[in-house]
C-alpha cells in the first residue's frame, strides 16, 4: 500500500497531527494530485476552532473528524481515473476546491454554485456527503479531486502563486459581476488586505482606469499605490459615520468628476462593522453596483429608500468557477496579471500548527502563507 503524510485535525481547538495514511485511489472521473503548495488563509484558524460549525444549530457545516484541511492546493497530476481524457499525469494544476452535488435542480441547470450542498473541499460546506466523498484537503501529500476542478497552470505561474488563487478568484468573480474594465472607476474597500490586494492586482490586469482603495495602515496603502501609481489612489479611513457628508464620499466623488464610483468591491476583514461597508456604498454613483466578498457579519445600517432612489445594486459573491480560474492562469501566462508583489512565506507541512498560530504577523495582503507538503522536517 502506498502511504503519505497528512496533517489531520482529530478534535476542534486542538493542534493538527501528522499522520501516515493510505494514498487515495482516484475514482473514474477523478484525478490524484501530488500537492506541491497549499495556501493557508488566516480564517482557517477560526475554522479549526469550529467557529463556523457553531453558527448552525445542528453543526452540519464542518467535515467529519479526523479532517484534512487546506483550501488552495497546487501540484502535479499523479494519476487519472479511466474516464479522464483531457488531463494527463505530469501536468501542473491548481485544484479548485468548490464542490456541488451534480444532480440537484441547480446543478442540472448549470448553476452548481447555487447547489444547496455547495461545499469547499478541505474547508467546510453544506454537504456531509460531499465532504466524505472528497475528504482530502491540501495539507496532505496527495489529494483526489474531480477532473473538472483542475485549472492548468502555465510555467510562469509558480505553485506558491497558485496557492493564492482562492483570494484572487474570489476577487475576480466579484469584478466580473460588476463588469470592471477600461473607463470604469472601482472602489476596493479594504485594499491592503489579502482579498483587497488581489482585487487591486486584478483591476490593473483587467484595465480599470481608476482604482480607489481604503485601508487603515498608511504604510501598506503606500505599497499598494506603488503597484500602479497612475491608476491607484488610496485613502486611510477613520471611523466617521456613514452618509453623503462623509469625507470618504467627498474624496471618491472628487476623483470621479463628481459622479461617484461605478463599482464597489467590499473586502473588509472579519470583525469590521456594518457601518464601514455602508460608507463605501455611499461612494457609488447613481446606478452603481457593489459586490460583497468581505467578511462583515454585522447588520448594515442600510436605508432601502436611498438604495431604490439611487438605483443601487448590491449582491454577494462566493468563490469562483474553474473557468474563472483558467482566465487567471491565462492572464498570468500572458503577463497581464502581475503577482510579483506577493511575498511567499513557505513552511514545511510539519510547521502547520505554528503557521496557523502566527498568521496575525503579516505585511497585510502582501504576505502569502504557503505550506509545502513535500517537506516534513
Ligand atoms: Zn447540486
């Protein structure tokens, strides 16, 4: 029997342990991927403390224990199932962890992201069945995944950069919903965090001509502006109440000929107040559109009459499709998406608990936490 090392969680709020387990066999439509890099998101520390499991009364969001976490795996195809024809062993890939049931009304009608069982492999989700079918997260040396989940990576995209695709793709899907492109003015609320920085990099790649960003740390904001000084403007925000008289709104209007921005992407971190998101929405022009991909959990002080009379659109977005992942890989290959500002902090699998405990120490969104499961030291 072939074996591998996986970091497994046996109890919530306890450290992961390195266990030797069997290498899984791919089912007919699946592939086996040897993981070379897996992104670690700061939120994983909350997940392994069962924060999200406790949000539902029946606690059905979390995978059965022992669980292997790891959201953003990239590696090399090791084996393919006998029904897989367009992917071959040796190919470099990112594994999109988004899973759906494949047979409900939404899946059958081509909207798998609206599947009631939608689940993120290696994280948590709405279907215990899917989590049992795909129990391998990227904090293991091998994982199985459906062949349809693979994003083929160009040679120019490193495994470490691909391990950041979760944030990048989340931002990209939001920007596609807004229609970001030339001539558009976009406000990224929380531009110096993981999601916000990737949104800025993508907005540059997608041709947005005016990219406005909010944040709190002037140092980090200056570094973000340096990515595109002619197109990015940043502002350090305080805690002013939301409303049309907010200095943030005046700043956004001044930079958009008095109109306000065409789109807002909200990338605020967990714990940010609803008022901080509302302030960004007031920067929209009449008819502007906002997409929330941030983690504000508080109720918004939202005036529905203002929303209606200003024809404002507000929607939520979660994760990204494999097709959107392919777009990003193509932009990286063409050189239009520049990810060179990311600072990869690569650690061996044996340091996973230390990495999770130390994630508050980072240079905002520039730090990219990566685990290399091939190294067990
Ligand atoms: Zn479904």
